[in-house]
C-alpha cells in the first residue's frame, strides 16, 4: 500500500474521480489512461479518505466480445489473461487469485493509504509490459492535460462546457495515427429496445472533419496536421474509391456483422460490429474534407504539396459525380436520393477550392469551377426548395424536412437574412422539434419503414439541436438561441459528456457515448454566440469581450464561421 495520491484539479483532464461512502469509512477512486508511448493501460488508484473500508476488486476478462474465456495464470507474481493474440496483464500490490474465470483481490484500506491496479494490454506473443509507477503516471497524465488545455483561445461565458468538450474530442483521438473516432462505443441504442444500434468506433471523414473545425476554431492546429497525415495515408491517393469512414489507423475492411450471443444494452439487439455504411456514396463528405483543408490553410497550417494533389483529385472526382443520388449525411439504408445537404456540401467543396485557387494556395483553374458553383446553387434552389412552405426539403421533390438544411447559412450557401433561410429554420423548428425544443434529424415512422429504410424511432439528435441554436442566432433570435443552448448544456451528465441523442420523454441520453458530433456542435455554437455578442457590443459602443490571451499554438481569434455568405 502507498500513501495518499495527489489532488486532481477539476475540469482539466479526463481523469475520473469517484467517492464511495460506507458505514465504516470512505474512499476515493481515480481511473485514468496515461498518454502512452508503449502498451495501452488503464490505472485505478483507490485512496482511503476516512475510517477503514473493506474492499474487493474483481476483473472478469472476456475477449472476443464476451465469447472467449481466457487462460488466466500467474507469471512472476503478476496475473495475466491470455486468449489468442491478446494478453491482459493486471498488476497490484495486494494479493490476487483466480476463481471461476475472475481475478479477485480483497483488501482493507485506511485513511491516508492507497492501492493501485494497473491493467495493460499487449500482444500475447510479446514480452510482458513494464509496470508503471501509478502515482508518477497520474502526475504525468495530469500534466499532459493541463498543458494541452492551455492551448485553447476561447474565453467566453461557456468556458467550462467548451473545455470539457475539447477534452472529450482530444480523448477520442488515436494519438499514434491522428484518427478521430466518432464515438468509442458500439450498439448503444438510439431507441431503447430498438434495433438502430450501430458501431461508431471508426473515423468518419465527416465527423473527423467537423471535429477538427471545432478544434481549429479554438486554436488547436497540431491536431489538424496529424489528421491531414492520417487522411493522406487512409485515402492513399485513391479518391475514386474514397470511403466515408476508415479504421483509426486507416483500415478499409469494416464489414458489418451481428453478435447474437450478446443481448444488447437493455435488450436492444442486435449488437453490431463493423459498419455497412463504409461502402455508401455520401457526396457531402467531399465538402467536409475540403472545408477542413480550407480552414487549416486559413489557420496557418503549413502548405503541403501532397495534400494539394489529393485536393485536386477529390474535386475532379466530385465534378464528375455531384449530380448522382447518394445515401447522404444520415447514411440511409433505403433507396438513394438527391439529398439537399449533399448538394449544398458539394457546393462548399467547389467554393472552397475556388477560394484557395484565387489565393494562390492551390494550382487549379478556378474559371470552370465558378460556373460549376453557380450551377449547383441554381439546381439546389430550384429542386430542393418548397416555395409553398418556404423551406428547403430533405431531398429533391420530397415533402420531408431535414435538420441538416439548418447548415445552409453556416456554410455560406445563402446569407442568414435570406427569407428562404429564415423559412427553413422556422419549418424545422415547427415540424422536427420535440415539445421541449430539441430537434430530430428527420421524420421517422415507427412500425412502418421510413425514408431511411428502417423501422422504429429515435431520440432528438443533439447535434441538430445545436444547429438550431446556430440558426436562431444567425437569424436574429439570439435570446432564444442562448436559451436553447443552455437547455442543451443541462442535458450533459455529471462528467460534462453528451451522447448522440436524447429521449425527452424518459429524460435520458441515447445512442453511442460520448459522441464527437455532439461535442463539436456544442463548441461551434458557443463560438458563434460569443462572436455575435462581441460584434453586438462593438456596434453599440459597449465594452467588448476581453481578447483571449496569446498562446504558443495560435493567436487567431475564435470564429464560428470563417466563410462569407453568398447569395
């Protein structure tokens, strides 16, 4: 047993602190993963606070998604569970024993004492991983996160929520490759008891791009550089066969399968591994990737000839395919459609390419792209807009609405003052909102198959709700936007984290957790509200919000939308 561990500063790291109180005393439990150079590890430190507490630790390893019982044995006073290619080591200073496939440790801890447990993974054919000093590892972990959180440049009224979201996004980044997962979980249901259960443990180009936009907006450029290198490796100079998602190290084979031996979260089956959407055509991805490359350039990320070549090939391929129907941002499993959001993002890809070319940062002829940009714009306004209801629709000729059309003013396709934008914000709010003001992605039909090719319903989509915050703010309803934003902040759990969706009836989060999309939306909405408040103060001669301190990463002021509006 060791002495009491160090104090964990609040709100600066993903180190989890829990306090357990019993009739005989209380303990504090710290759980964390050190930023690693070697084997991935999870460390738990149990610290006695008051009195004396009897404790039991039990680890029941089951590789293969619970289908394999490993060989558990002792090696030089260390416990290891081995199965096939995997080895899981458990190290602690208290006695351990194996009983019925469970590694059990029983101990008594008093005030001022601490016990640490270190769980490490490595390939089973390699040497055992080193045993770290848990207290030193905790100190190094806290120092890493304290240094990293000093790099942000947002200093607005929602600082705590923004920092927690930035930490969540950074924690979902695979350091060795720069890949960012959409969520670290699979098959957490979008409807309790339903079958809308998907595997999100991959790097979507769309999710990673929008996450990086949020990071860039708060001053983090190194993550953009790492992601750009990941993109070059993953796409491998082959935009003709561009996948919309890859594994965190660039894996392409993400075949979807079901695990029938698992009952699913609260009986929500099936549990899925892999994701069939990897083979879909989603034209909006070209826009999101090129938008991120554009934002990286705007934020001072150094020019890269290889990225420029990839950019050229992406826009050439999009030029040939933008008129095709696709599965769209929501990865429908029904028939392909001409989704309005997909066409708008194709416009974004062309528009940002023109800007980079005109700035001399990309060696392409902008003249034909200017004509293409205008053609896409005309088609979307003619075929994707319902003049009777004064709203953009989900797809050409459809009656359904889609919350993704709320992005039209954010990306500069139309200015916020355009009546069509205001009408779309109002229509989405009217037809897709829940009674408490949150927003669904699009209509679902319960027992009948909907436009997405699926039965069942889902919760309010948190990213879409943040998009409504932005739409309200941009169209002059800042008080309503702020009210909705603060309502969304109140949905976070005690760790400041958000899932993908929220059930307003059962008042619980739904879907995979934590969700990069949700935290990205939170950050971008906070940046927009701050930007608009600052502009309003300057217009009215009030004292402006103090400028954020200069940092070594960037001195650029945060902006919610770095793109001018186009009619």
